[in-house]
C-alpha cells in the first residue's frame, strides 16, 4: 500500500508521538493534526516561520528514524493484511467454526486499539 506523505507522517506521529519532546510534539500537533499553517504556528508560538519549518523537518526525520528502527507501521500493515486473508479463508472454508471466527475477530481488533 502506498500512502501520501501527510498520511504517513500522521501515522508516524500516532505511533511515536510519546517519544518526541513536548516542543516537537506541539509543532507536529499544530501542523499535522490541527492543520495550522506555518505562519499561524509561528505567530502562536512567537517564533519565525523558518523556525517552525526547521522544527517540523527535524521532528519528521526523527519519527522516520523511529520507524526505521522499530517498524511499527510496516508490522501493523502486515498484521492487517494477514488478518484480512485469514478472515476470508475462515469465512469461506470454516464458516461454521465459531471458535475460529472469534479468534479471527480478535486478531482483527488488535490493530484497531
């Protein structure tokens, strides 16, 4: 699955935001979650637009490095893919097995948390 850059950064932020400093998290939240412009963030935080841009770039690079080391997005996507295939297999070949259906549902819900 190929995702656009903003979606990817939002996923990275969702997984790793607790590893950022309070300052980094504030910039990321304002820009990617609250959808503030660079100028709006600069005005609110009383810094230059360039300082906002620099901080965002550093924070995104840091999030990418966390993903490179931990791979949580890739692992989550792999679990989703396997879960979908397993669900299809169970629905078509083992639809009467309630225990197996329950286990597949539990696996599917893991990534929803």
